[in-house]
C-alpha cells in the first residue's frame, strides 16, 4: 500500500485507470479537461514543493501538465465499443470444443487373439458368391408399370406439349383457374356434362385449348380430335352448355386470367368448303329494338325449340311467367307460325318475336334483305375493340380532335394531346367513358361530301338523354354508325327501349296537336 498526498498524482492515476479499462470511451469524454486545472498543476510542479515530481525541472513540469491535461490516445478500430474476451474465457471455450470433438470419436482397444482358427474357418467367413447365376424371383409389378400398360395412349398423345399448363398438381401453391368446358363435338347426351379443367393462371387461351385437347385425349373420349390445335376455339357458354354466339370467340393470344368466365365451350372452326353451310344455320329473331341470332344444328329442328331459345336470350323472360310471345315470319306480319312444324318447312331463316294480343306496325311489313354470311361476321366482330381518330363538335361549333374507342362493353372518348388550337380560348375536353347499356342511339346527321359527314351519339346520363356530335370523312362515319348500331341491336338495353318509347310519345303528341289545329281551322 502506498500513501500519496499529491492530488495531481492521484487524479492522474484515476484518469489512466478509467481510460485504459473502459472500452466504450465514455470515461475519456467525461474526464478530459474538466477536472484538472493546468495552471494549478504548473504551480504545484515548482522547485521546493517537496514532492518527487518537482525535481524534474521545467521540462518535467511541462510533461506532467501535458500528461494531466490529456489522457492516453485511444485509436479506433473495427472492434471499437466491444469488450474483448479474457484469456480464461477463450481457454474454456477451446476446451469445450475439444470435448465435443472427442464425443464424435470412439477409441477401440486392440487386443491380440488367443484362440487360433484354421484357414478353412477363416475362408468361410468371407465366402465368394456368384450373383450371376441367381434366379430372378417373380416379384410384384410396380404401380407405374401397371399404369403405363393400362394407358398406352398417354405416350402417343399428340398434345403432350400442353400438359405443362395442367394446374391440378399446383392448387394452393401457384395461381390456377378452374373452368368448366363443354365439348360441342361430342354426342348430344355427352355434351350435357362439362369437363373440368384446371389450368395455370399465366396460360394463354391457345395454351388452354391445347390443355383441353390433351385432357380430352388422355381420358379416351370420342370422337377423336384434330391434331391441329388451331382448328378449335373457345366461346362463352351458358351454364347449361349453350354456346353464346352473340360474342366472338376468345382471342388466342390473350392470357386466360384476363377473362372472368368460369364456363366455356370448345368449338371447332369450320375451315372446310362447307363453311357457308355451317354458318348459314343461324336463325334471326327480330324483336322490339334488337335482334338475336339463334344457332341450330339442322333444319329439322321444330319452331317450338327456336321460340324457347329466343325467350331464354331475352332479359327478364322466364318460363311460365311474364307475357307470352309468338313467332311470325318477317315477311308475313300478324300470321303466327305453327310451333310443331320444322324450320325446313318455313322456307326462311328470319322471324319476328311478337307479344300475344299485339301486332306489328305497318313498317314491319316491309321485307328486309336476306341475311348474309358477311353480315353475320360483321355483327359478331362488332364487339371487338376498335379506335377512330375523329373530331368532336361542341355547342359553339368549334371542334376538338378526339380518339373514339368502341367495344362491346363501352365507348371511350379520349382527347388528343395535341390541342393547340382548341386550348387557347376554350376549356379542354375531358375524357368520357360510356357503358354500352347506357347507349341509346347512333344516327347519321348529314353527309355533305365523301370527305365530310356528321353523326350523333345519344346516351343516358343522370336520367337525361345527352347527344354528342362528331365529324369525319364519310367512310369512317358510316363504319362507326354501323358498328355502334350492331352493338345496340345485340344488347337490347332498357335505356335504349325507354329512349325510343319517349321519342314515340313526343311524336304522337305532335301528331295529335297538329290534327286538332287542322280540325279547328276547318270548323272556322
């Protein structure tokens, strides 16, 4: 034990002890230049103070003051702030690892054998055996071999390349889609039951068709399919398997997750010379403000079946409820068709659906041109999206360049970005999206020349009918009017029916007012 009476030495000792033993560096930050007065230390270091430190002279005093005012420099490193382990802890860790390694090893003590054995006994311990002469035992045949023998058509399936899109083994782990597929090529009894197909969500429509053909062939269904996948297409189908021919087939290049239909039908494309005969078996049923195309298998079908299919397609018409309807030939108004007769005996493919206890107007008696294959194709393709660059006419007769996009679901009007002329003084045209069920009419207003024509588009907005006027060349305007009218006639929406009913009421009021005015003038 040492007795010190110099406070400077005691403070220096405390400083060095704290700084050198603290790895965090907090002691150095607290003690540096705060607990030692440099001037007092220099006064204490003069000769005659009686301490051993005073004998060191001026140089010793300077060094002492410097030592008291500054602590030992601590250089930072990568392990700054982390206290190093002691030698004892490191040695204990090394011993623990050695014990663990010794557990994995087993020491075997070698002992000399006391009993002697003959060479024959030693040779019998490792006797050489010939496995080539071993007879094969007739074991149980594997399940894989049995399945390969029972399903030889799996090896010869021409659609094996589409089996990778089968999602039955990926349900719950990968995005899949379950679809009920009706097969139109099967017999009348078998086509009533759909085939369940589970496909990968990233598959295209073309891949789904190949997967359906692969599963169809693997299940051994009849008749056999064409090995060319492009010979088939997918149509939207009802829950009972009836193909909805009002819509075109699904695009083969589109992903299947884009469509939300859970029921589809596999239909064969007719590329043979008998295409016209196949496509001509469509019966046109005209109704108020629209028409429907009813597909039939042959001309032997009865008119009663055609009437049932027509009523099923009409919205809100259910069997046994609502108003009753009858069929009339388009060329013979007010003459009901015998429902027990066949389609072949009618000598026409165009009829009119009329409510009971009512009659068609005089305009219905005019004979429409016969249905044509090209017209049917235009009707079916009218629901495909197509855009036109035209000009929109505003109330003050100034125009704005817009892009008119038309599809079976909606009509979109998007302004063209380059609107230098119209944005200087007028408000910029906003985008407009109109649902097809809100469309009421599309009429040609005027056609002055082949390079200029105007048409009007009427739609329902907030319980009011608003017209929009557009202009372009005559060919584009006629194409737009024809496309929109095909869509309107195939949908038969309630907005369109109400619009025509209101228009008819206004016309009747004008007619009655003019009749009363002529009657009064005649009496005077």
